[in-house]
């Protein structure tokens, strides 16, 4: 029997440097405890707990039965791009050219395409800290340089024009923001976004605005930066069918980009993914109908009620909360009164109470060891029970 030829694996440095989702460790622990028979309250994963609307399941099934399973154009179904433009008009009062809409396999792919189209190795990218973790990894994969600006409750955990000016340096090519934000659920006011866009346009720098939670806002109307007239041609919007539309597993997102970027985005898409999933695109056509949007509005109201329930339950227990989430389904909580090791806190909380939440380490470095994220993606009864369990747990630690 011949011996196997020895082989020493070679892994690229940039791939080796990619950081994991720390929340996945919490999720794995939670699943193991569930298998062992413990009841778990899941507040760790950023995913709506509702199933996809039945009408879109039916639309996808009908498309498959009709044989509509072949590739679409890389930019997406023309009918879907046109319908999204109509959606922007009716939902946000924004004029969007369908030819500037590109459908992608999830919003992460849209962001990856946009960054690939706008960055060269060594270019600098500004990002808030805390922020969605994958954004940092995409920048690193492109050998660009990440400049993180620490943000706190004093600015609603968001970047603003003053911070950009204060932290400006040569070589910046892109600034990325999210409104509402993950992990904080806070928004950037439209006047501030426009001011930032105009400042960056003068510097020949792109502003990428992540609006994937924009339909899920509370105490205010849903807004898109694209509704602002005379917006400079440096603004790129990323959006998704995952959060507001409740289609996480369908893996469908989009970008609205300036005209000059569309040809290169098309070419990149042809090479990187060819086209977004066809059945998902037909499902998305259906979710943009008025009756489906009415159902989604009912779900938005449920999330708003959950936010209020969680927020007030925590206040009633005497916890200090520095911000009221304005959107998404997250509450970012400063736990410095109880711990300086949020990851250990989350793990112990899970093991002792069955409440799963996410440590701040997933979202950056600034005050990460003293912050946690709670996702109100479970019903109000569970949220109230979770707060009681957290309260009891903290009392045992003192």
C-alpha cells in the first residue's frame, strides 16, 4: 500500500485574519443546552422570528412550477428592479431609476460588490465602532485600511459630520454608516446624512448607507437618504429583503448606486455570482404588493410593542438605559455596573438562566467589554421573563 503524499496546507493571510462571529459561540452553547432539555430564550441572533409570508411562499412555488428557474440577468429581474423603484416612490417618496437598482444574493454581497468597485489596496474606510462586524471583514479582504471612530450614546452611537471632520486624514475613499444600526437600533437624521454626503462629495469620497432595517422604525416614518433632492453622486444605498420583509433564508438584497458605478457592478456580479436566486426574486416581486406590505406593517407594530415592553421592563427593574432604540430589533446595553467582561457575562447568564444575548465584542473594540446586545426577536412574554431572569442573575453575582 503506497503512502499518502504529505501536504502542508497553505491558508492566505487575509483569510486567516478574518474574525469569527462571537455570537455563534453563544448560539452553539444555547443549542447544546436546548438539546440537554433546558429552555432557552433566544435574544442573540439578529433574525426575525416570523416565518416568511405565505403569499411569497406561494409565489415562489408558482414560479418553480412554471419552470421559472433559469438564470436572470446579473442585475436582476427587470420587473423586480422596476417594482423596487415604485416601492421607493410610494414608501419613501424617493425618485429612483430602476436602471440604478441591482439585485444581489443578500445585502452582504451588495456591500462586497460596492466595496470591490470603489476600493484599491491601501485605501482607507471610516466605520463607526460599534458596527456590524462583517463590514470590517469585507474591508480587510480587499486589503484596504480600516479607520474606526468610537461612538457612544452621546451621538446615539452614530457617526456625524463633526466626527468626520475631526478624524479626517488623507487616503480616505469610503465612509460607511447604517441607519438604523446594528447593534444599537439608532438612526442618523436625514439632515445629518445629507450634510455628511455633501462634505464627502467635496473630498471625492463615497458614502455607503446601510438601510436594511429602514422599514423597521418606530415613533417616526420610514426614511431613505434617496428621498433627499440634489443628493450628490457619491451616495450608495444597501438594502435587503431579510429584515423588514422577513426573508432571511431567501438570500436576496439590492443596492441603489450612482449611474457611473452600474457597469462595473454588473461586470463584477457576472464574475462573482452570475445572478441572484431566481425563485427568491419572484417571491420578492410578491412581497412588494400592497397586501403583503400591510402584513409587514402589522409585524412592524409587533416589533415596536416588543421594544416598548423590553425597554420599560428593564427600566422598572432599575437598569440604566442610555438610548431608546429607534429602529431594527436591538437594544445595546451598557453593563459596566455589573461586569468588565461582557463575553463572560453573556456565557454565565446563558448557563445559569437560559437567556442568550450577544457580547459587545462582536461589534468592535470601543467599550466592547462593557456592552451587550439584546435582540427583541421573541414574544413579549419571553422578553418580560428574560428581564426577570437577568435581574435575578445579577443579584446572585453581587
